[in-house]
C-alpha cells in the first residue's frame, strides 16, 4: 500500500526512519523539510507492507526520487511510476524499475573521514546566482544545466531552509563552486562542482571537495556524491571517497 503525506498523514516519522544513512533518503527528507506537502508541485509517499514502512517516493514537479529497500514491493512501485507522469526517476541501481523508460547508471561514492587540506585559497559563500553563473559555463554530456528560473527558486528556498549550502573559491571573483544537493541529520549529497574554464587545473575543485567534506564530517555526516559513469575515478579516490553503490536515472 502506498500512502501520500497530507493533512491526515504527515508521515514525518516514517520518512525520517527510512532516510537514515542513505543518499536517496537524504534527498527526500531534505525536500520534505524544505517544501510543505500541501504545495501543488511536490508530493511525498510511503509504501507500507504489513503496516511497516519500506519505501519512500518524492516528487518535485516531474522529477521523482525513490528510497528503496530489500522489503520494497517493486511490482507496486513500478506500476505506481508508470502512471505518475514522471520525466525522470532517480533511485538505487540495485533495484530495477519496470516503468517503460531507459536507465543510465553510475557509481555512488561516500566519504566519512576528515581529509588533509592542500592549498590555501580564499573561500566564500556565493549566492545562488553566482553558482548558476559558474555551472552554466560547464555544461557537458554528463552535466546538464537546469533552467535558470527553476534553479534559482529551488536553491534559494533550500538555502533559506538550510537544506543545502554553497561554497566557492574567490580568485578576483568566484572561480569554482560546490554545493550540497541535500542535507539531513546524518548525511549530505554533494553536487554542482564546477570550475570556470579559465581557472581549471589550478586545484580549486579538489580543494572545495575537501573543504566542504571536512565541514560536513565534523558535523557527524556521511558525504555522498553521484559520479558520472567512467569519469574522474582516480580524482575522487584520491580525495577519500569509496564506492558505496550504484545510482540509476530513468528518463
């Protein structure tokens, strides 16, 4: 049975329970803490089996995130996704959805330890607009830039709710950035690591990953990131990240 969070069932306890120590759960609980379930562009569901919560589903506009477990009823989840009107579905690659869409997969990395810092760069907290300016210069086949309006609305709201944070290296202006895509009590998911072309190969990217990682680890959080397929393997291994699992994105 899949139940929606509403005025009769806020499902906060179930979402918090299934979000612990999991990157997909972290992203869902960050959304839940950012947006009220009564808003028209967001929804949250919990799948129950025998009264036990076993799966989470979130929707932000037409993007869905799933937190699946070994107890998830995948037939019910797949049927639910087929009628949900999704553009994309992000979930743990250990579970296969039958939803009529093609899946791209890649590794999930995790770091739980403090890393030694190299370099001493000026670090600032950039605005969402400054972050967007940097990432918009870095589009590639593995890194698509979201629309400006939706990015600004979402990130500014999450910054206000403190479910994301941003940092940048200042070299006569923001030259590289990183942010958390989501944060929960015990986890964080990194994203938007980007360096403007004229400042690449100056060590800013590795510096920012270590910088934000050490802050998050000191707060008692495990740090996750979704890496593009077959890219930057040695780069992240040298920064203390290890393989955690596999992500799948259905489109």
